[in-house]
C-alpha cells in the first residue's frame, strides 16, 4: 500500500541474470534472485506492523567473487559484520514489528521503533536441501526510527545481536 512505509499487502520479485562468454562476458554465470514480502497491521495500544521478508539467491557456473551471495549487513543478518558469510547461494528470513511511538505534527516529525529477528545462511552449490536448515545464523535486535519533514523520509538505526557480538547500523528507510 506504500513504497516507503508499507503496512499491509504482499510483494514479490524475481530476477534472472545470465553472463555468457558467447555474449562477451568474461564469465559463464547464472543467477536467480527471489524476494517475497508480507505486511500485516494490527492494533495493540498503537498500530503495529508485522513485516516479513523471505529472500533467496542461487548461482551456478563460473561465478566471480563479486557475484557470490552473502549474508551479514544492514540488509541481511543485522548482528553480523558486512559480508560475514559468503558462498554460492543465500537464503534468509527477516521479520520485524514496527510502530510509530510519538507524533509531533507541528514539527512534521515522528519517532518510532522496531523489534526484529533475522535468520539464514549461505551455502555451496550441490549442498543437499535437507542440510540447508542446519547451522542457521540468527540475529535479534531492536531499532529506532525517525521521520522528518515528510512521512516518506525515514532514518533508521538498528542494534543487532548475534553469537559474534553487537553490530550497529544506520540507514534511511525501512529495511524492506
């Protein structure tokens, strides 16, 4: 229902990337990327949005290192450092509870927060589907939101906790 602040509905996106030496590429590579999002809003003292995203990226062929899939940053597993896990493929799930806590209309400002959990992993080509759920990496955390001047301009800070420690990320807009 909104590009910048979705509160209800679904979103799905798939893409295919092909690199072929026959077409002038230096590498023969095939990449399939999928993303599914779900948004649901309910009322519990305040309006709260439950947002969830399932993301997968699969590669095959002669994959250069810059095309490898990764997990660990402000858009994947928020409790791990940038590109902490790198392999042929990645699969992860992000879930958030989002709400606006304070509204100051005279200053066109809102302050809010998020609670989140991220789980997923990278894995090599040829790894059997039954073992992909083994060794999942999970992060939990919370974040702060601020909206200034317009409802579509959002500044976000996330504090993600994992078995490797705490990571703090700052960004604009919701993660998804």
